[in-house]
């Protein structure tokens, strides 16, 4: 039983990090209805920029705010130059634009900072917490626990921001009905710019955590693909859904790898979450926290 809980806790902690990536998708989708496929590239760009600034001799205390400024500026430029001219275009047009952005951002990052794989040290070792091992016999990673705590704090702050502030209420109004929001004087374009800026900051945090775990490399862009099952389970427009979906995906893939993997030859962790998402689409395609849409014809 202790081994079961060890696997479960490890999966839940990984799930919180999945939620962090999914959160960037949710923020933009709630405000503009755009599925930003480039969010994974933004995560890669953030991690590579931070490491690149460190290599240039900039102290970590200065490199972090400098990278944050770069990510916010990048997000605002994307919103202003790419997204804003495509307002009221079909959703497939916006989606294809974000796919193009993905390749552009990936190429830009590697052109500026190089394509070599780099390590990222945040001062946290991926090792078991000694007192937890001694008291319960379970191995809980120190890095996973701290990363999950950082992600939880960020999500809580964003939830409070969007539920208690004037900008957050305006965002909910924009998400419900763009035209009605404009009619009551809500500056739609400013709200979109703020949301894209916040998504850039979220990409920075996700990039640092995933870069420290897996190394800063091109493969970080594929972290966004793991966020897709999270969004399908939780709902594309729900911040709580991103959290719950991430926990479900993280826990289920770890448990499946341990208890089902031996019967299918192993390697189930890489694709089990997609199978779970596919089955979920058959039952509740709008997600656990998504709103059911009824189109009258």
C-alpha cells in the first residue's frame, strides 16, 4: 500500500506541472476563443532565454526579471501583430496562425541562443525527502514537491486575480460574450493584451520548472502536447479544470505504467493519457468543468 501511495503522490505532483502548461492554454482560450498551439514553443523560448542570459554572465536575480520582461513583450507582440488583425476570422484561421507561430518562435529561440542542450539548475535536487522516507517509507521527490508548490501558488494567485479584480471580472465578461462586453465599454483589445502577457509569464514559470527537470532542449515544445489530455478532461475554458485534469492525467499515467505496463510490454506512460482523453471525449466532450453548448438550428 505504501508503494501505491508513493506512485500516486508522484503522479499527482507531476500532474500539477502539467496543469501549469495547460493553464497558459486556458487563459488565452477564455479571453479570445483561440487555442494557442504556440504555448509549448513559448515555454521553450522562456527556458532558453533564461539560460542564455545566465551564460552571458547575468546574475540569476537579474536574469529572471529580464526573461519575464522578454516573455511579456513577446506575448504582447504576438497579440498585436498576429492575433488582433485576425479578429472575427474563422477559428481554424486563428489555429493555423498559432501553428505558424510555433515554428517561428522555435526557430527564433535557437537562432538567438543556439540549439545545444543545456542544463538548468534551480538549486533543487531531484532526490527523495529524507524525513518522509524515514517516517512513511515512501520516496517523495523534493524537486517535484517544490515545483508543485510553486505551481499551486501561481494558480491560486491567478484564480484570485481573475475572480476578485476588476480586470478579472472584465475577462469573464469577454469570455462569455465579446459583443456584449464591447457594448458596456470593456476594452476588448486591452483585455486580450493582458491575458497574453499573463500567459507569457506562466510560460516562463513552466519553462524553468520543466527545463530544470528535463534539460533546456527542443523537446520542451512537446510538453504542450501532454497538456492536451489535461484540457480535454478539465475543459478548455476552466482554470479549476486545468488543475483537476492535470492531477487526473498525472496520477493515471503513473499508476498505469506501474500496474498495467508489465502486461503490455511497458512504455504505457507516454500514451495512456491520450487514450484516457479519447475515452473521455466519448462520454463528456466538453470536459468536467466545461459548459455544455447547445446549437439551435
